[in-house]
């Protein structure tokens, strides 16, 4: 099943200290904009489909982006930034995977 993306609310946007230290404000805003537009970054195709379904079903949405776009990002580990929008759309958190 291939579900299309539906706009969703980010709610209150928060970030962890580690994320704020690791990424520039400009990169943070760029990643938030990608997340809000349904470009979920470096997630596997199955997770991207789950995210698209989540925009319809009201479940959690997880995106992964490289902190430094010139370097590789596996969606976890080094050089990775996560953005998670909660199921109830009350908040979106920017964090490093190890802070989860």
C-alpha cells in the first residue's frame, strides 16, 4: 500500500541540548522544513511509508537527516539528526539518536 503524504501540525517545536550543539540553526530549520513537507530524509522505504500513513492515522512521525549534508548518514549513529512529531501532534522534537 502506497499512502500519499498529508500535511500535519508540528505542534510546539523543541530541541535537545545535544541537537542544538551539533547542528547550526540554519540546518535545523532546513531539516524541520523538509520534515514538515514530507521529505523524511534517510529513513528506509518502509519507514517512509509508515510516516506517510502516520500523516493520515495520527501516529508518530520520525525523520532522519545528516547533520552535515556533505557527509553520509545512515539514519542513525554519527552525523545523524532525528526529528520526531508526536502522535497527538502536540510537539516535534529535534534530537540526536543517542538522546532518544
